[in-house]
C-alpha cells in the first residue's frame, strides 16, 4: 500500500506539466548541453513512471537535459507540446504517442527543423528511428498466461473477460492478441466481454464491478495493463468473489503488480517489457542520432511472469 501511495505522489507531481530534469548539481544553464524531449502517454501508470526513471538516470549519466512531457492521454495536448518544443529548437524528441496518426505531421515538422524523432512502442511513420513493440504479440503473452491457468487449473473451461483500452487505436491489436492467446491454450473458454474500456486503476475497478454484476460465473479477467488489473483486483475482493479459482492477469510487471503477485492471491500473472532498461536505451539511441551515427531499429522484448516462475523472475532482477 505504501508503494502504491509513493507512485501516486510521484505521478501527482509530474502530471502538472512538462518538467525539466537535470543531472545532479547542474543549474538551468544549458549552453552546449543536449536537450532531449521525452514524451509519454501519461505519468500516472507505474509503467510510464518506471520508463521515466530509466530515461532520467541515463540522461544524468550522459549530462543531458531531459525535458519530460506528460501528454495526460490527450492527443491535442501532445501535439501542441511537440510543436512548442520544435519551435524551441530542442536537439531530439523521443515519443510514445497517444495517437500515431496525429503525430505524422509533427514528425515531418521536426525533421524539417533538423530534429531527429524516435517513436517508441508504436511506430509513427517517418520517424528517424523506432523502438517498437509488437502489440499483438505482447497481448498474446498475456492471453497465454490466462489460457494456461484455465487449461491447468479450471479444467479448460471458464467465463473470461478482457479489459482493454480500445479508445487508443494501437491497443486494439493488444486486445486481439489477448483473445487469441487465451483461446490457443483454452479453446473452450467463454469470453463474456471484450469491449469494456479502462485505462487506469479507477476505471479498471469500475469496469470490473459491472462485469461481476452481469456475470455471476466470471473467473478470469485479462487486463491490458497492471494498473487496470489492480483495479480489477480491488473490485473482485470488494465483491467477495476472490477464490482459489479466480485469475487476474495484467501487463507491464510494474512494482505494484509484482507486489500483488507476491501475496499469492488472485493477481497471478503479468508480462514484462523492461521499461527502465528500454528507456535508457532510448536515450542512448537518440544521442547516436544527434551525433550523426547510424542506428538500427529496435524491437522491444518481453517476458511472461506467472504464478509458476515468479520467484525465479524476481531472483534474476
């Protein structure tokens, strides 16, 4: 609980707006210092907070001024912010987009101004380089986690629900992967809902409350993020529906999600894509681009974390 509060406090501070982050001991005098924008979908989700920490650490190590931009899940805000940073003449932009189509013109504006752009997780056409996640395959791993539980613990049959965020276009591929991964191992699973939309813990709780009321036999909930899964967890426990059979699975392997898994309860699985390390790689990649070096596009890797391998996974970190 203390860790959850800690993350919320950090998020509250960071979501005020764009924040300039300096290496230790530096003042706001950046003559000759590289200025790199790091823009993310939000800074409430612990996954994005972890990415931010990785980017900050690498920027401090390399003596870079990191300009942190929180889009707050708002397309217009992210577009406006990027236009402002381009006009300021920053040295590079690293972006995780709310809406990829809306960023295409921004990328062209940046490149016309001589500013390289790296698109992260989801490709923005025309980017100077990309660190891309296969959203379908990522979701598929979460579906496999649930399918394995249904096949091995529930006799191959269960009422299941998928909590995605279809309001974000790229998330639709993740939802498809979650569905297909589940059915690949548990073809007799009954998906009672895959159209609820949740993008944070509060919405995850509200959507799950609706699902529980409408589906008395619901035993499996697959969520597109750990933040949403934590909300689902609270709703299930609050309704008194937790049991040895119930499964909640998330994505991102965030510290709050892993803490729930360590309790040995109904939060049973997640998928890790190493946000801290990947964000540090983003910074290194941008420095290479700014220096005129050739870079190779990067595919983000991931790892399933389940009730079976949790101890092994934690011991390797």
